[in-house]
């Protein structure tokens, strides 16, 4: 039995001021066949890592293709996308004959001329491998679950958790289902329900925590093989944006349809109830300072690099400085130039520094201040589940009672190492500000005595009615208040 695996992935914010090119993939994940490290997956490469670990003991050969992935940003350059796609498809053709295909994709990638990159890849792959090859795909739940990609694949599994702490477990599930299909022990059939809504679904909070737990308990029973919820990625202006439910059953389409419908209707009933409330900057900081314990973790979702934002908005850091908040830390602010200046000045130096506010009007104005350089670290990393996320060279600076972490490799806050790398102890800070939507909760949730969400003027608007969509199918909630679910789609 022969299986081929490869990855091509990024999460595309079509409104982002940061274009994505081949250079961005080189900076993040760019491995040719056999080059992928053995220690842990990188972004969307879990199917390769899992397949590599299980191939010999389970009696199949794994042919490794290239793995390309970039941090979330704007639309990928068309020629660069086609170059990476065609390299992987050429490797796939050279590997024939194969029995199964394992692809690690994101699900919200857009390239110029391609609104549905994953659908493009999968339909071309299907044309190469033919109808008998079993195609299995792992996707991020912040994806656009299009009809084209569902039709081209046999098995699609999405991470269940947000923050995405289960990427390896879901890759194991994809491989299990592909192997079982090849061995003739299951016959997967798929149903998809379109809720016609755009919403955030953090699974660390109720009601989503309970819903995900119930879904996990359903799998492997009564003919239900897999259940996934496509949250959608709200900042991708593509026609098939929106929340969808995917159910895979063993040969029983009616059973899959019924469960997809039931869960889809449940999500429709949860409109407006899954996203935590947000404060404006002044009110959120005031609430945190007044709370009688520490640390208080304050999240800035609007400037989350994980959603394609620059991560250099200065609203919150300015407010902390101006109101003389003490014992606070904030990170990350992406500013490679400021990081270099800090390294040039050296540890312990006091310098006049301009930082933040560089990329777009939504970044705010840069901060000009006299700062003390508290910490410097070359090639730093932070954890996110089993993965080590590169931060690049980092500097910690202090302005009054506020410690700020500057990074050179744009990414969101996921691990405590963002601060501890530089000698900042987040356990002892009264206020810990993180630029992230919900991935921070995996590491910061357990230490936080209180979590507050603050709405800065960063580019990721939490009120989706304010996002300037032009391509999406209408009606859809909350843009259209009376939008009804589309139901089962084919």
C-alpha cells in the first residue's frame, strides 16, 4: 500500500495590507521531500508527521512531497502559488501508482485568481490519481468548506479545538479513516449543512465546550465516523464563507444528513451566544486594574497576527503608558527595525526608541519613548501545543511600569515563552496583554485569574457587519439579520 503526503497552507486575510509571496513561505515552512524535521509538525504538516511515524508498523509506504506554509497575511502571489502547487502535483504524478493521499491544508488560503485554493489543489489531485485513490485531508476549522473540495475528497477532518491543540489527534483520525477505507472496513459518505452565518466559536468557553465534547462522544458509534464544524474565516472575502457542519458516516447517507442537520440547527440557535463580550480599550484596562488578583490577561483580537493583522497596533500600549499603569506587560509587537536598534544599543541601555504603528492606518501612531532594554534573545521560540513557533530575534523594553516584547518574526501570542524568554514573569504581572483571539488560552488561560477581551482599532473587526465584503453569498447572518440556514448542500 502506497500513500503520498504533502502540505500547502496559509490563512488568507483578503483585507490584510501584507501581501504573501514565496519569501513568506521560505520564512515559515519550506521543506522539500525528506527535509521535514522529525520532532513535531509545523503548522499544517501533521499528516506527514503522523504518517511517517506509523508507516512501517502499519504496513504502508509513505512517499513525502514538499511542505509549504506561511503565517497568516494577505492574498498569495498567483505565480508563487502555482509554482508551489505544480511542484507538489508533479511529485504526486511521479509517485504513481498510489492508493491514498494525505494532504495537510489550511482551508482559508486565497491566491490571486483562486478564491478556493484547496478546491483547486484537490480537484487537480483527483484528476491525477483517479477515482479509486482515497484522498484524506486535514483542515483548520477556520476554513471555507466549499462544495468543490468536499466533492474531490473522500475524508475531510477539521481540528475540533479552538485554540488548535488537537492537530496531531485529527491527523491520526484522517489516517485511520483513509486506511480503513482502503482496507474495505468502512465506506465513508459525507453530508454538509450550511448555517449561513459568520461567528467566532472559541471551544474553551461554553456553549462550544459542551458541544465539542458531545460531538467527540458521538464519533465511532452508531455508524458515525467523524464530525467537524467549519467555523469559517471571517476575513476571507470569498463566495462560500460561513459556518458549515460536516458529518462522515459509514455508508449511511441518511444518517449523515440527519446528524448534520441537527447539529447545524443547534449552531443556528446559538447565533450571538458563542463569542465573548469585548470592552473598549479604556474600559477594558480599567476593569483589569480594578480586579483584585493577578494576573489579568487582556486579549487584543483586532490586532491578531494569526488572523493576518500586522500586530503593530499601539492603542493599548499607549493607553497603559498614558494612564501610568504599573506592573504590566504586552506582546507581541512586530517591529523588526526596533528590535535591531535594541540589539545595537545592548542590554541595559536606555535609548529613545520609536516602535509600532508602521504598516497601515489601523496600526495607529508609532510610540516615541525613552525605554530601558530589559532583555534580548536571538532566534527565540514559543510553544503552541506540540509545535515550536519561531519569534525571530526579540527585545523586551520597559516604559514606566509597562514591559513590551518586540519581535522580528510576525506571529501571535501563544506560549508563555513570549515573555519568559526575555526574563518577564507573566505570573507576577497585574496586567498581561496578548495580541491573539483565542489561541493564547491554551497557555495563558490556566494562569489567568481573569480574562478580558478588548477591541483596539486593529484591522480585524469583531463586528462582522463592518467588514467590507464584496464576494460573499447573501443573505448571511449577521450582515443580514433575517438570514435563514441553507441546510444540506451537495
